[in-house]
C-alpha cells in the first residue's frame, strides 16, 4: 500500500464508494478503508434509489446485481386483523430507467459497486477497521487502522462509516445520538420460488413490489413494517424508534414475529424459508439532527452525516450517493487550490444545500417529532377506522341509515375526533 493518498475514504457503503469512484475517475490517488468485505455485513430495507448511480454509470442496471425494478407500491393501514390499502402500479416504471428504484441485496450490490471503483483506480483496503484519525495542527491528515501498516496519510478524509459514527464523534463533529433520532431496523430474508413471488405480488419477470405497512403493524407500538420483493427472496422487516423500544420494554424479535403473524402480512410469506436475520440502526433524526459536516481535512457523508429522509419516501441510498459525489467534487476543487481547510471544504455543505438532499430534509424536518406524537395512529385509531369500514361493508337486514348511525356512534365512543384530526394533520406532514 502507498503511504500517502490524495484522499482516504472510510467505509465502502453507497456514500463512500460513490466518492471513491468519482475521485478515481478524476485520476486522484484514493483509498477506501473498509472494515469487512464490501457489503458482507451491510443491510438495508431493500430499495435502492439510483438517480445518482445512473448518472455515474449510465444504464448500470444492465450489469449490476439488481433484483427487480419496482413498479408496484402499496401502503397499508393495519388493525389487529384487517387492512385498508392504497395500491399503486405504474406501468411506465416497467421501462428504462425504471424510476431508478430497484430492489437489491447489499452483499451483492456493494461488492459489485466497489469493484467498479477499483476498476476506475481506487484502492480498496478490506479488513481495515479505522480506529482514529491522524491529526496534524488541528487538521485531519489520514487514518489509523487496526492493522499492520495501518497508519496512512492523505490530504483529506471522507468519513462514510455509516450510522454508528464513532469516528465522527472522535473528530468532534457529532455527539452520541439521542434515542429519539434513531430507529432500529430488523430484517429477515425469506426465500420463496420466483414464480410464487410473482403470483402473490401480481408481478411479471423482473418487476418488483415495495409494500409498506403502518397502523398496528407493530401491535400498537409506533413503527412500521415492510415487504420488498427480490428475485427469489423477500426482504421483510420492521422499524421502531429506539425511544419507543426503551420506553415500552419491547423486544425487536417479538415485533417482527408479530408483524409476520398478521394475516395480511403472513399470506405473502407462507411456505417461505428464513435465510438471514439482521438488525441495523437507521438515523431518522432528520434535518435537526444533522451534525457538523466538515472540519479541516474531513467531511462526513451518508448516514454518518445523518442524511436520510425519514418521511414516507424513506430514501437513504440516493442521499448517501449524492453526498459522496458532492464530497468528491469538493475534494477535486480543493486539490486544485491546494487547500483542504474547513473553509474550502465548506463548499461541500453548499452543494448539499443547493440539492434535493438538504431541501428534502428541511421540508420534512418536523417528521421525527411528528411520528412519536401520533401514537393513536398506531393503535386504537386504526382499530376503530377498520371496524367502521368492516361494519360499512357487512351485509345485514338493517337499513344502511341504521348501520351508519350505529357505526358513527361506536366510532365516536372509541376515538376523540379532535385528537384524530390533530393526529391526521400531523401525519399528513409525513405523507406529503
Ligand atoms: C433497516 C433499514 C432499512 C433501510 N431501507 C432503505 C431503503 O429501502 N432504501 C434506502 O434508500 N435506504 C434505506 N435504508 C438506509 C440506507 O441503508 C442508508 O441510508 C445507506 O446505506 C447509507 O449509506 P452509507 O454509505 O452512508 O453507510 P453504510 O451503508 O452503513 O456503509 C458504511 C460502511 O462503512 C463501513 N465502516 C463502518 N465503520 C468503519 C470503520 N471504522 N472502518 C472501516 N470501515 C467502516 C461499514 O462496514 C460499511 O460498509 C435503510 C436502512 C436500514 C438500517
């Protein structure tokens, strides 16, 4: 390994690899330090949003290990035994560029993507856990990795270490995250024959579906569940804020088991075999939880910078890739000036601000607090709403007027209309 690089990147996830690819293509001497093998232990829900990737590698899906392109999106409100769903199918997304929304498995995708950066000239150092930075005159000038020859210098470092950002904390850019700003994601990969998946989700070859479940998906706790279709597996998981897990003493394992046992969820999984189980934090603090992003010689990107849209769009991968790209472009400019000070690297923040990344995070800045302030929408209210709808469609010998007045009274006895409207108003901020 060379002793000095133009730039060192910590972490070979979507943000780090994007930065590496861009810098290597520009002819910079760049190294990525990855503690494992790219993708080996990485997990996410399953939908890769790829507008940035498509710019960097046009038509990437022809060669990348994508599972399916998403044409169906479904949003469900669950009560304990019923479901009301909003089911969308866009046939236009069945043609390139497929809405830039693909299901992928990170173990395969991250490996492929880091090979692309390597082909472009980046050095990928695997099994290299970065433990600290080299600091010279207050500026970050390299990394200390826990391996022989692990002290390596560079003009600057891009920290793409993901959500558990111990290095960003060491660099003084970030404090320990508050439990309210972290969600725990738990996911299973469940295998099923390809044809069964296509039958159950009304798909044809290559088409994919992303189903999100709200309301009582977690048996009354604040949080949600998902099923995303891969080629011959399903990604099935839940997300629950850490503050809720702690406060209610909930066990993530029980939550995912409860979710899978719901009749409207279980019907998609029947006969499937669990292949993998994993858990990972999601930085859902949004705009208000964004830490300091630069200091002399250092930039934070992706999840380590808290760049994840916590609204209904649930985008993380595209924000990670965009931030990696902006950080790389900032390094290219800084190198021309020969100046890697926080002032020059501050251009990275300006690029983020001028893009969808910060604009969207700012727009949805109220979401993290809104989610925990609408507990009724995860418990009693979906029960009452779905009971109302069930009653509405239950055939009996009563007149429709009689049925309606009984249902309305029963609904009002269970749910405060004032609270419901307030919660729906707050929820609309998440949904829009
Ligand atoms: C349950 C769950 C569901 C999600 N669903 C979606 C979804 O469907 N769509 C979406 O767009 N986003 C989703 N996300 C968010 C998305 O996964 C992240 O936003 C994205 O992966 C961030 O990329 P990153 O490169 O910043 O970090 P990561 O992908 O976390 O990569 C960080 C890399 O750094 C390495 N690393 C960490 N520390 C060190 C160190 N000290 N030394 C060396 N290497 C290190 C890690 O091994 C890893 O490879 C989900 C996340 C979770 C947890």
